[in-house]
């Protein structure tokens, strides 16, 4: 029901708690970050207005550019892998009418566990001398690399561990999407003589594209903010080959005391996330099918 | 999927002597709780568990309640600026948390709130996503449910608590578990404001444990096990109430 008459005024009671907190702890800081990005400030001396200085410096900052490239590399490896694996898992499990509680917990253990804890577990397993991964490899006569400390392997390891952690999450979203597709559609395809492969690509996948887009948008937004696994697993190394944007923000704000510069970086990160999200919704008409 | 957890648990039962044994043992020959005992000695680990618990419980309860209230307010009242308000929530959802983190950190340090639990809690209370999810849910709630309560003379406040909020239990469970995971596992913000052992939460404590005891993997794994077990238990208990379909709907519209 819609509350009318004297009850109408209650809206403010309902909205106020959340809105107050949002304004004070989210909206105001966003505005402050915008102002801050035009200043140089180490928190000790008074802030100094530098105009676009921070952004100009950022454009020529090799360390930041490298971090941006590493972030994009991570995205390029992680997003397609986790989507494909999540989708395959969902298709395999879709046959069963309902996912049992146990299998839900099994697939969701990596998802619900803290990144820090999970990253430490993998750091130990990927230890070059005493790690279980290299021990298993040694059984088949392969000498495993120092996964997290070799240039060629560090980012690949970060991507692999991230895919392992998030596959269950992607799977559950796809399962929900698959559940919404009426069985008759697939059956009709089989009646027409399609094999399962054709039925998937001609019927299931097109009907699933709205969910695919949604998952893609969520994953892109999250993976631009990749940080914790890198911070623990490789600490940005070896030789800075896995530094990422958020890590640069943390270092500049914290270790170098460059508040304005860090704020400017966070706006660049937002600009990337925003434009990618807009582009994805723009181009959705090309491949997303709405309405079965 | 589960092997890393099993392996870490097994490692946490090793002693420093058997830890680097080759070949590694999945089932420790002489399992010991030494690592857990030592953990309590080298770091105020109990304190961290308590901190994490307090922060998580308070954040989850406040997030669920404020989001449900606001979601209901937007869904069931017609007031000026309703659409603008919805846009404001939607807009903040697009801005990554990293943008707010530097000003928040400065603000907290000016207020002298660094290394306090409320510095960890307050910025997390409002959830745009939660407001959205609950609004969606209340939009499709049959109006007759509340009308019956209103006929009995209940106003909006009582109707919300006696009819609407109980009806939204699936939304509360789904959003609640997400909020719980995010709060319990949160690392970036606590890394900024909770560096002191008195206010440290588990993830930050773990990271610093790893920093100090680089090679004592049994110790580090014992800490990881302690950090991971509560979330898995909570998830296992609550998982049947979680609806991924709801999640999709909440994000999609």
C-alpha cells in the first residue's frame, strides 16, 4: 500500500538513518576527494593548491602507467577465465534440480573466505621449495617455478588464484539465470534435431545473455579494484611487475604521504570503471537478447 | 575447490620441526595444537577475533535495518525528490570505495578516531546496494498485506515491523550474508585506520602476522583457519535462505 494523508510524513523517518550515513560517509568524502585532487597535501603542512598538477604528473608517472597496465593484464586474464569456468560449472550442475547444501558450501568456501586468509594459504602452497604444488609437480618429474617470484609466473599465479576464488560466485549467478529459462525452449530445439552443443549456442546462450552482461559488468567493476590478493601474494613484485592501481593509491596515501595525488589516482580509477560500464551498456544491443 | 582449506588445516597442526618435511604429510603424523597456542602468545589474537566480531555484528545489523527502512520508504511513500534520491543511491554505487578512502582517512585522523572500532563501523553503515535490493523487494510485495494491518489501526512504523520486514526475510538473509562476508573479510579500510593491535581485525592481523613470521607457516595457517571457519559456518547455516535470483534482480533493475 502507499501511505497517504498524515501517514505520508513518515517517509522521512524511514529514509533518514540510511541517507544521513550515506551523505556523511560517502557523498561528502566523494566531494572532498574531488577537491583534494587539486591540492598537494602531506597532512603535516597546510594543503597547497596545484590546479591540474596532480593529473599532469599522473599522466607522466611511469609507475602509475605500469600499475594500470598490470591491472588491465589482470582483467584480460581473469575476467574471461572466471566467466567461462563459472558458466561451465553452472551448466554441469544445472542438470540436477537443486544444488545440495553440501555442494553449495563446497563451491562457496573460496567465495566466502577472506582474501587475506585465502591468499596466505596459496602463498604457502605455491612456495617454491616446500610448497605442495611443486612437490606434486616433482612427482611427475617437473621442476616447478618460484610461482610468485618469477616475472613470467607472478601475474599468472595471481590470476589463477583469483579464478579459483570467484568461480563459485559466477557459477551461482549463472545457475540463477539458467533456472529462469523455460525448459520447453531447449526441448523444442532438441525436437528440431539439434545436438546439445547447438542447443546451447542457439537457445540457452542467447537467453542467458542478459545475465552474462550483468556478470560481466560486476566482474569488470570488481577487477579494476584488484588489490588484496596482490598485496599478499606477490606484494607487487617481482621488481614491481604486479603492482596495481589500488596498491599505488594505498602507497601514495600511506607511505609517501601524498593525499592529493592519491585522490587524483582514485578519480582516474573511477573514470576507467565508469567508462567501461557505460561502454558495456551501450554496446549491449549488439549481443544481448531481452525477452524470451 | 576445498583442497587448499584441507591443506592449510593440516599445516596448522604441524610443529615447526615437521613443517618442512619432505615429502609433505597431508595427515600429520603427530598432530599438535602448538601453532594455535603460540599464535595466542605472539599476538593478541583473541582480541582480534573479538574486534572482528563486534565490527561485523554491528555493521551487518545496521546495514540490514537502515537499508530495509530506506528501501521501504522509497517503495511505499510518494514524496518530492523520490526519484532524485534513488538516483543518488545508484550514483554512489558506481563510485569505487577507493575514491572515498583518502578523505575518510583524513577525517578519521582529524577526529582522533584512528585505531577505534567506530572508525571501522561508521563508514560502512549505509549500503546503496542494500537500499536497492529492499526497494525491489518491497515494490513487489502485495499491498493487501499491509492494508490488513492498517485497517487494525497500525501506522507505517508498526506496519513495517509487524508485516513488511518479516515479509522481506529472504531479502534480509541474502543481503545479510553478503554484508557479513564483506564486513568480516574487509581489509583495505581497516588497513588504513586499524593499525594498532587494540583495534586490529583478523584480516589485518593475519597480514601483519605473515609480515613478522614469514617462514612459520604453521602459525600463519592456524591464523587463516581461525579467520575462515566462522564465515564458512555462518554460510553453511544460512545458505538455504539465500536466493541468487534475488541478487540478480536486485542488481538488474
